[in-house]
C-alpha cells in the first residue's frame, strides 16, 4: 500500500507553523483529507498553558485553515477560517500563523457574551475573538486568554 502524502496546503502549514511554533510539533495529527482520501491533512489540538480545559484546534480543511479556541464546554468555541486557494496558500498560512501569534501573545482574547433572553431562546453558546481594549465595553460575561492573564468573569 502506498504511503499517503500531505496535501499541498498541509505541507505549507506544516513547514511554516513548526518554524514559528516548534514546540507544537508533538501535537500534530494527520487525518484523511476531506476531498482526497489518498492524501492527509494536518490538524493540531494544543492545550492551553493556563488550564487543561482550554485548547486551540488548528485544521487544514481543503480550501481553508480553521483556527478555533475551545473552552472545554460542549459547543463553546470561537472560530476563524482563513480561506485559501487561487494561488494564495502561502498568504493564507501566514495569516493563520499571525492570528495564532496574536492569541498566544494575548493580543487577541476570547469572550463569552452576557446571556440575554434571545441568546437563551436560540441557545447561543458561541464565543468570540476580541482585542483587550474591548474588555472595557463590559458586554462580556467571561474573558479567556491563552496564558490566563486576562481570564475573568465580568458582572
């Protein structure tokens, strides 16, 4: 049986991501590509240094790179997708790495909005990515950060 190779986008992600974050290489997993069962896609689940409940998920999904933060609760994620293709795979990977650098350096935080009757009605459980300056708006019920320096509940 022939060894499956990485997709072109996963090859670029693999090379550039581990040049920026070599310590994350141990979290690399390779799954069948969504659009080609003869190839593999790169995925990582990186635990937060602040708490064992939080983690980053990085996935190559055909034409995009998905970066998401999970707070440990079922369905509670903040997600951003970088769309690739049309000869912009290098730019796409670089944008994903830049975004990851902002999360790790806590220039981007994760926030849970205050509950409202509407969010309870539609069972909204989403988190959002925010900048530290947005904390003062006091519209968030909870703030998470990668290192834990901004973690708080806001009343």
